C-alpha cells in the first residue's frame, strides 16, 4: 500500500500547490478553518490534520461566502450582461473529515441535480479534488455515524489514514484521486501499515425513523419550547458545512455593476419576506422549525439522506446552547397524538 | 422547445428589450419583452414563470401572463415593492434581464376534454390568463369555460378589454365579474369572489377548477369549492413565495420538501394537502 510518511507531508503539500490551490485545516488567529497552504503564515499558523473539526468547514472552497456572478452595464437601452465569472481554477481540499465530505455530497446533490446544474458551483466542483482524513477517535460533539456517515470512509477522491508516527496510509478511491497520486508518487513509499481501530462515539444519536416521525410533527407543540432560546442569529447556518441557502444581490457604481451571491440564512426574517411585506415564516418558531425540518426531514424526503452530517459545529457555535442532538432525541421521545 | 438554452448558465439572465408597456390598472402594468434582434429568449408554457431583472435593482419571479409565439413575452406586474416600483418607472426601449422558464406550469394536456372553471382575484388573473388564452387558442380541446374574476374596484380589474369584450364573445364561455364594493357607474355584481362562485354554483361534474389570487381569497375559494362538492383532484391553484434562484438551489421557497419555484408553482388541492400548511 502507499504510505505518506509524516516528514514528507509538507513536500507533498508544496508539490500539490504547484498546480492547484491546496486548502488545508490551519489555525488562524484564535480560530481555524480551511485556508491556502501556499499563502499560510508558517510562523503563526499550524497545520491541524490532527484536530477533528476546525471551526470553519471547507464549505467556502466550493461555495464561497461571496461570489461575483456576472458584470453588467446597468442602465437604460444600453443595459447588458458583460461577463460571467465561473471559476474553474484547480483546487484540492486536503484533510477534510467524513462529515465535511458528506456535506459536499449534499451540495453536489443540491447544485448539480434535479433539473439544473449551477454553472458557478459546477466550474469549481469539477476542478476540485478531495483528500479526506479518516477519523478514528470521535470527539465529544461528533455524531456523524448516527447520521449515516462512516467516519473511516469519507466520500472523497483519496483517503489518508493516520497510523501515528509511521505516517498516513494513502488510498486513491477515484480516477481523479489516482491521477493526482501519480503526480506525487515519488514522494510516497510502498509499505504495509495497519489502520487504527475506530473508538466509540461519546455522543450517540439514532436518526432512524426521525424523518418519518417528523412528517407528522409540523404542528407539534414541541417547536415552541425547542426554539424559545433561539436568537435567530444565523450562526448555526454559517458554520454548517451543508447549509446551502444563498441570496443574489447587486452592486453598482456609475454605469457599471455586478451581481453576486452570498450565503443567506433561513434564520433571518428577510429570507422569506415577500415584496408586498407578507412572510410565511414570520416568527422565530417558524424559522427554527423550518431549519431543523429541512435538515432532518425535508432534505431526506428529497434526496434520501439528511442534511445534517453530524459535524457538531452548530452545537459548539450556538450562543444559546441549542443542540441538534437534543432536538433529535426530543423528537424521538415526543408523543405525537396530541 | 426553447431555442436558446438557458440551462447552461441557469442563473445568468438574457437581455431583452421592452417593446411596449400598457397600463392595466392604477398599479398594474403589462410589459412586452423580446430580444433586440426579434423573437423570444425561451418559450414559456401556461403557468410557468420567469425571473425578470431590472439590472441595477434586482430580480423578481413573475408569472408570464402570455407569450405570443416568437413575438414577445408579456408580464403583468403589480407595484408592491422596491423592484416593481422601479419597473413601473421604466420606459419602452429599456433593457431587462430574463431567465427561465421556471416551474411546472398548468396541466394543460390533462385538462383537455374537461369543462374549465377559472377563479381569480386581483393580479391573480395574470397567471390564469396564460391558461385561459391557451384554452381559447385550442378552443375545441376544452369544454365549457367559466371565468369568475373579482377585484377591489372597477379600476382594479386587469385585462378589461378581454374580460368585457373578447372573452364573453367566445363560444361556450361565461365571464362573471365582481367588485368588492358598490360604485357609481357599475351595474355588475358586487361582493367577494368566493361567495360569487357559490352563487354561480357550477356543476363539478367533468370540471376542473383553477384558482389564483390573494392567499386569503384562495383559502376561502378552496373552502367554497369543497362545500360545492369538488374533489381535491379537481382543484388547482398556483402559489407564490419569495424567490431568488428559481431553480431549487437557494432554499427559500420551500413548503415542506417541495420548492415552489421548481416543483410548483402549480399544485392540485390534493397535493397541497400533503404539504405543511405554511402558505
Ligand atoms: S446541522 Fe450542525 S451538526 Fe449538522 S452538519 Fe450542520 S453544523 Fe454540523
Ligand atoms: S446559532 Fe443558535 S441562536 Fe443562533 S440562529 Fe442558530 S439555533 Fe438560533
Ligand atoms: S427560489 Fe431558490 S429554491 Fe426556489
């Protein structure tokens, strides 16, 4: 089998960075996220392959928080669309975990299936290679397994498995992954190593039956209590690797301008406020319910698996302690014939 | 069907020129759009929508009230907010962006051979009009056509020429018009649409009812139809939600697991009853 020894790790990242932008988990200021290896500050920023989930997911790589779509000449009879900005530059996400890889599969299903391919997403996605880091020691807020994600088999092009001091097992899983592997084969070794055993999850979740049960719980009184602490700050949606909602806005100056899209959040009133002022989800409870039903019921009905990957980020980030694991448990316990 | 496939870059509009603007009511205007070189950027089936963008301001989803083949796309737009205020201020010659067509549209094929009952309130006639005109264009394919339409006042009735002159003259067609309150010079019916429908009481046998209007009107019309013995499969409506992408990606227009932009906007009452009551 192919092995990447730890002393070769940086050389591999350098080599890969010659032909693509390589995004790796890095510490940055007091936070962490997926940032360009080439543009890192080696004095201050640390590669965090050993951490489970960094604060910010790699969502930004395939689906930027702000993205210029096309430029315009804005006014009168001369108005026109000038240029569109699909970005097909090559990218590699190195070291993402199975939960974040699943979230990319969610995005792929949203942006690339059901009748329309989003050209902006597609341009980046077609040119992105995923190198996943298998998890063997789940953290306190991890519950991917309960959501149907296999932590040791991330859905990616190449899997790396940390065996400790000996290095990483390197497994190409797709043609894209094999091609990339060929380009760095001189930096890999051939030898046999054994992958570690997966440890038990401190947080146990049983999602089975939840989508089906939620179908009958839209009007259930449970939402009142569950949502009461929510401040509608939207943080949970921003840190979530699979929340894909966006807004389209315009920026203009003089005769020129451009349209861009940016992440939006279902937690905001504006999100569904109609031009005439009406809003089908005008209360916190309605917005909160929609978010969790989208994650746990609606997406599952549409695509066959939930839109929560069990990464645990929203649990850590919510300022008022709202916890999706508790929500799942409460739903399981709720009596439905009220 | 559509000559220029908008599917390659579904979020990027095609620029069209506004070739005519017509006042329908004090706050509704019709905009006729076509490509500068002639023709339409895509074909829109009855009940389908398009994203219309006034480039410096923004985009909004509008039902295409009629497409004259290869000639123009017509949108009847009511002034309700920022974008529509700006649209009402534009002049002929203005360039707009359009992308689409979006949504499922009306089941025009499945309705062939049936009697049709169209029930609309206010600007809600705009989407139904595409179906009504389609029926007239293929008159032999449909049975008796009954149109019940109401607005606040006479001035607020859209498409008056068709309503009072063209449509009633068509074979096997009844047009019933009502306004909310009595007014000088109006000798027609006065009252709300749902009550008027009950009064007219069209026999549900072999009929399909299609309704669109303010949400509150739709709710009452659905109740009335139920009372009159219509089954949930016989009743069709078209919904509205705030939209941004129009293609089931941006997330906001869902009712339950359905996206109104993609899976709708047209639903039978039977389908609506499967969804959470959030519309
Ligand atoms: S909902 Fe929370 S736990 Fe689930 S994927 Fe999103 S951030 Fe992670
Ligand atoms: S992070 Fe917590 S408080 Fe903020 S919107 Fe999400 S659930 Fe509500
Ligand atoms: S408008 Fe974006 S999902 Fe419907």
